[in-house]
C-alpha cells in the first residue's frame, strides 16, 4: 500500500493541484506512522503472549508438583490410618489378655480365701494351736507343727495327727483343681538315728509319710501330690532358741492352682507383629 501511495505521490503532481498533493502527502505520512505503530504493537503482543505462555508452563509445573505432594500426603494418611487401626487392634488384644489374667488371678484369690476359711472353721481350737493356715503369694500354706505330727526323730505319723489330716484331706478333695506339695523341714540339730543319715533324709521321709497318708488313708489322687524335703535350710525362725527350733520343725502342706491353667493363658498372649 505504501508503494502504491509513493507512486501515486510521484505521478499526482502533474495531474492534481498543489492542495490536493499536500493532502495526499499528509495521508501518506499518517498511514506510515500508523503502520509503524501497528508493527510495534504486534511485537509487544507477541512478547506478552510469550510471557503468558512461559507463566502458563510454570503454573502447570507447579500444579503437577502440588498434585504429587497431595497424592503422597493422601497415601501417607491412608498408611497412617492403617497403622493406627493395627495399633488399636493390638491394644484391644492386649487388654483382653490382661483381663483374662486379672480374672484368673481374682478367681484364684477368691478360691484361696474360701479354702482358707473352710480349713480354719473345720479345725478345733486345740488343733489351731499346732496348725497355721495362711495365704501367701497366691498359695495356701498349711503348716503343721512337728510335735503334733511325729515323735522326735521319727517319720511315723502319730494317731493324734490322723484326725487333723482327715479334715485337711476332705477340703483338699473338694478343690480337685489344685495341686498339693508337702514339704518337710527340720531345725539345725543333726539327727542321730542309724537308719536316717541326716536332716535331709528326715525331712524328705516326713513329707513322704504325709503324702502316702493322704493317698492311702484319705483317697487323694496321687497325681496331685508331691513330696519334698528341705532339711534345715528353710528356717522361719532363729535356730539359736528352743522356740525358734520348734517353729522350724514343721511340715507344710502347700495347696497351689494347677500351673497348666496359667501356662495356657500365657500361650494365649497376643503375639507382637
């Protein structure tokens, strides 16, 4: 268009008046300036378009990064939810196991108290002078004085002791879920019998005599019975006095819950995962 105007400008002076020529000159200059301005605007628009494209690309990258972060956070939250649920299950299992142990212990304590009360009520006041019944660490101890059960240096049960043992045996039979351990104990005075070597022998023989009496005379299941001799090495009093020696010369009938029940509970303990 500019070329045409230029040609027209050169040809027109011969055909048109000076006034008309001046007008054409002015129009040409104005058109030229407008074209220059349009080119400048076009370059500005292109530059702005490129800038917008660059910003758009950066925004897309930012959105992609944000999405990746969000996905990771959601995955971690899901994993965290799973871990919390697992922890809750483990806590519930542990609480259930603890409750079972507490219930078993409470049941055992209640039975021990009931057994002790029955034993105490069944014995006369005279018998209670030579028999001590107590619960210690979840176990019932019946301690029988040596002078009531045996003659000095002997392991033969006296007639006097039979009545007392019969009362104890009756209650033991009622509690057939319990095991019975009989322990013999002596003072520290050496034994001088030819058929008994030492206090170990004497204490073991006395325990064995009581066990066999409970089995043979009173029908206690022998699978529930055990006999042990502890000699002079389990004193409860000072052997330096006669009273202390007398207290140490004793036979203890120990009534204990069957260990199988507690071992079964231990086997039921929740495993760590």
